[in-house]
């Protein structure tokens, strides 16, 4: 469904993605792992047009993503994104955050949008927080609202950029649980994460990115248990055995 | 003191005429400055070169000229290119134009101070720029902008005294005329100063209230 074909991306002279080839099938959960600065966020942001890329192509269901084209907005209505720092709209309640996209971008009927937003908040376990402003929610709660906001667009896929990295440890579980439920419902997901446990249990395949290249990719269990490349071994060792 | 009060009651009706005009000039100029200032700020943050660069030039140009000269320019030079304005019109437009450039910079700073994560979140749910500005950026920029905006409003009110030099009979001009006919400089200008304070002090208080209210709304 999402196809990366020899994607190159530079910031000025600094080449960050050096020819990415990968494919994510419909309903698959793919985890993207790799050291800091390897280009994980950049790759993700190219998928929904937040960044442009110079060479190669990314296509979603056959539509090429081009950040410079005026149609880039329609890509965003089909592929949602969940950010590390939640990025909820602080001046709107949880419910309003979820309703914003369907109401103002998709221009759907207010009453129906409201009902669906309520249902989504219920689904992420926040039925009692509909009228709360983001500032009064914990990090875990905010991230779950952000997931509901992403789901409200009825996306064909969701991109997650380190969704649990900014959370206190005791809140990581509640967010991962919501993501797990999404995976069980066959949502297509591309997840940048350092949660190796989650990657092993939930994802279908894992991409290991280092220095702007995919060093290794394969089924999650196999790659995480028996990495072939030295760099993958090194990285996994460091992530799983922090000093 | 009783003499002051006696004279003051005598002068007050004339000066209040001036107050009325000062308030009207300030209000109209403020509307103009706010609308134009918003346009300048949106142009400058548009990322569209052909809008941003001319706007920047205009803003820097006007900000680099004394307000008094801007007023003279509009009042005395405009007729030469076929635009005839009354002193009142020229004064109001001049004030509004000059302050639109000060406000434009304030608005731009406020827009740019909104967290980039907010812009990315807006884009990630498919918002195009106008919708993103209206629903996400401007409401958040508003809170950042309000204190300097209030400050600017008080400055505009005080700057409105400058239009007296192109013979608009607002508060300062009324005071000047009254003082030269009565030779009672002390009473007249004390009154003028007090009347300005009566306008600016409530404005400051109102804005402080609003800031606290907005701060609490989160
Ligand atoms: N807007 C930008 N301008 C210039 N360079 C950038 C920009 N964004 C990212 N980079 C550079 O691109 C490289 C990859 O960044 P990226 O954020 O994709 O890494 P990452 O794998 O997500 O790292 P992390 O795990 O720290 O989030 C880094 O060297 C970074 O400095
Ligand atoms: Mg990153």
C-alpha cells in the first residue's frame, strides 16, 4: 500500500535518506527502528508530505506523494500522523480536537462527527474527558486523544513518530495498548519506536535504518531475535541493555 | 484650587469636543491599522516571495520615517498626485497606515511564535493554509499578541495628538487654541493631560483584565 522506491532526501548538502526501498502492505504493522539521527522521522514525514524529497518516489495506493503539489493535503486526509509531543490544539477540548478534521477539512455533518468523535474517545478510554483541555490531561491521555484525532480522519494508514518517547514510564502501557488494539483491527501502521518489546509482539515486519539507509528488514520476530548485520546487533544490544 | 475648578468647568465643554474627535480618530485609525497590519503579517509569513518582499520593504520604509513626516506626506503630497483629502481624513489614514506597520510586525512575531508542532498537526489532518491560519494559528497567536497590541493601542491614542499639526481639531489642538486665547496655559494643559489619562488608564486596566482572563482560559 505504501511503497518507497529509491527515496533520496537532503537538507541542503546533508543527505539524510540515501535510497530507501520498502513496501508496506495493507493491514500491516511495520516498525521503523534505528539510532538517533538515522532519518526515521524524516522518512515518516516524507510519507504525508510534511517534508519533500529529491529523488525516487513514495506512493500510497498508487498515488505519488509530492509535497510541492497542491494536492498534498489530500494525502494527509488519507494518512494520519501521531507525533512524539502529541501536538494537540491547546485551545480546544479533547472532543473538539477530534472533531476538527472531519468537521472543517472533510466538511462532514456536525452531529454525526460529534457522535463519532465521542465513540473514538470512548474507544481510547477517554469517554470522561471529552470536555477537558489538553493542558489538564496527562501525557498518556493527550497521546490517546491524538490517536483518536488521527482515527477521526478515517485514514487508510497511520504514521506514529515515537509515540511513547515523551511519556512517563507508567503511561507508556496505556498508549501501546491502544496501538495494539488498532493493529488487531488491521489498521496499516508505520511506527517509529524504541519499544522493542512492542515491535516484537505487534509488528509484522521491522525496518532497521542507519545512516539514511535500510540496513536490514524482515519479519519482526526473526530480525529482532537473529539480526544479521553487526550494526543491527549493536543497536539492539544498546537499546535492550541501556547502561 | 477653586479658581482652577471654576476655569476648568468653563473650558471643559470645548475640550470635550476635542476628546470626542480624538476618540473617533483613534478608533478609525485602529481599525485601519489592525486590518492592514493583519494583511502585512499574513503576507510576510505566507512564504510567497512576491507578497513577502514588497510588504517587508513597505513596512521597513514606513517604520523608518517619523510619524509626523508620514502625516505631512499624506496631507501635503497626496493632492499633488490628485488625491484630495481633508485634514481629518489624511490624519486618520496616516495614523492608521503608520501603525499598521508597527502592528504588522507585532502580529508577525505572534504568528511565528506559535509552535511548529501545531502547524504540523494542522497539516497532518489535511488543513490548507487559510483554514490552518483561522482555526489553529491565529487563535493561539492572539494570546501572544494581545499585550503588545494593547500597548500599541495606547501609543496610537497618544500619537493621535500629532494630527494637530495638520490642523485637525482634536484634543491637543483644542487645548492649544484655548491656551492661546485665554493665556491660562497651566489650567488648560493640565486639563488636556488629565483628559488623555482618563482615556489611557481605563484602556490599560481593561487590557490587564483581559490578559488575566485569557491566561486563565489556558
Ligand atoms: N529541518 C531540518 N533541517 C536540517 N536538517 C535536518 C532537519 N530535520 C532533520 N535534519 C537532520 O536529518 C537527520 C535525520 O533526522 P531525523 O529527525 O529524521 O532523525 P531520527 O532518526 O528521527 O532521529 P531521532 O531518533 O533523534 O528522532 C539528522 O542529522 C538531522 O540533523
Ligand atoms: Mg525522530
